[in-house]
């Protein structure tokens, strides 16, 4: 966006001053490991998950542990159902076949979507992917990729998955957000490796622990940004929710520059 110009006369001298640049848009992102809708009360309830997410008014939501057509969740396409409940486009990224259907994760968006890629990552104890959804933000339609992740299981597996995804996203010339369940703690070698590859780990406002939901003691869900200078963090916090899943959701609000 070009800076606006303001002109005027001061003591007979023509002054031309550039007004401050304005952000190209604001982006609200939520991330939530929903454990296929299974709450800590052992009840599967997607309506409850939607009730948790709706007040956040997110533009994009990354969801981890999503079923599509599996026996344990009565054959429901969970991504599509949550999209219907929240009035958002739904995109499912499968990890692997499971119980007659597929298991993976999803990204929901209420913004225009320019592309979707389900990046296959190195297999571990279970296959994993990174689900990238490129959205258009603000009146200028600024391109931003939001990538849902769920690294798993051993440190070695998670490190290989993090390295592979970071390399795949090196090709992006627009801003990228990673959001989801890293199954890793702040300061461990997985997060250090990502930081060495120019990913900025966003600090949370207030309590940072995300697991288990009924008494969070571990911070394993994060939002990361690259390049950091493309973003201004307005807020980033955990949402208290002790029953609907075994993780608590995250909300981050970003201005895009």
C-alpha cells in the first residue's frame, strides 16, 4: 500500500509529508487440538467444540486430531460439520486411514482462500502432514499462509517433521503462520531448530500452559511467524476451557504489514 500524502503551506513553504503507513489487514487465528471432539467427560460433542470457538470470531482456525468417516465418530466428516456450525469453509488434511475413514487435521476459514496444500512430512510412529491454507487478508488481499501442524511422537520424529516443513515453506515469498500442537516445549531442540530457521515463537499474554485442559501444566501448543517483520501481535492468549478437549485453544490477533 502506497503512503498517503498530505500537503499544506507553512509560513509560505510547501510541505509534503507522508502519513504513517497502515497495516494491510488484521488476522484472527485460533488453534485447537480437539481430540476428535472427545471431552474429558468422555463425551464426543462437536457442538460443544463449536460453542468454544464461536465467541473467538476467528478468521482462520487450525484444528488438530480430526476424523473423517471413522467408526469411533459415527462416520461424521468432522471438518465439514464444524465448518457448517461456524459458517466457515472447511479443509481436511488426512494423515492416514483409520477405522474405515481417515484421521488428520483441518483448517477452517471465513476469508477468501487462494490455495490449499497438505504437505506430507516424514513418517514417525504415525504419518503426519502440515496443512497449508493460503488466505487473502484485508482490502488489498494480502497473501498469508496459515499452516496447521501436529508434530508427533518422539523428539527425533518431531525434529525431522519440523525440518521438513520449514524447508518446504522456505519457498514462500509471503508471510506464513504456523499454529497448532507441536508436542514440544519452549526451549527444547525442536523449537530451537525452528527459531534457528527464522521462525518467531510468539509469547502468550498471561498463562502459557495448554495441556492438560483441566489443569494445564505444559506449554506444547504454539503460534510461530515468519518473517517476523510482516506481523504486529495485538494479542495472543490461551482460552480457558476445562472439558471440551484435553487441550485448551489459542487465539492470536495479528496486524499484517
